[in-house]
C-alpha cells in the first residue's frame, strides 16, 4: 500500500480482543469505493471443565444432573454453572428445548461446531 501511495492500513480491536477490524483505505486518486467485511473466528480456549462437558455431551444429549455426575461431582459446582451458558454462547452446546431453557426436561446437546472442536 505504501509503494502505490495508498494511506496506511488501520487496525481496531476491543479490549478483550474478541475481534479485529482491518481498514484498508482506498488510494486518494481511486474512483471506486469498496467495503469488504470478512468474519474471522479465533480458536476458542476452553477450560478443562468445559472440555470435559463437551466430551460428555458427545455421547448424546445430557441433563445438568447427568453432566455433573459424569464429571464426578455430587452437586452442581460454580465452574459448571458458568461453563454451560458459556458453551452455549460460543455455539458449542445448545438446548434441546430452546424456547424453555428452565424446563425440567431440558438437555444440553453438542452442536456441529462443538463436534468440530472435539475433532
């Protein structure tokens, strides 16, 4: 860009570095404007508990109580309470009954993205 006289590129990100934006300004004498947005996904780093939860749900949909039992806990610890919504937010898990997240019949199911993460 420097060699052809274009302005320098600009890079923006948020404090958590959850995204970055590269701005490539058009040469001042160019007559065409273009804006291209390309989604870029960063590889997600999961905690050990989150990875283990994905592993248990790979066997099929699981209730919270089943997940907790398979992880070796007697009750739901705080790290599991935080991990489940985080995995849903990342798109690695989903509810089996999405419109009723607090249903007693609710289960957590591994998504294709979650399966891809495991493989």
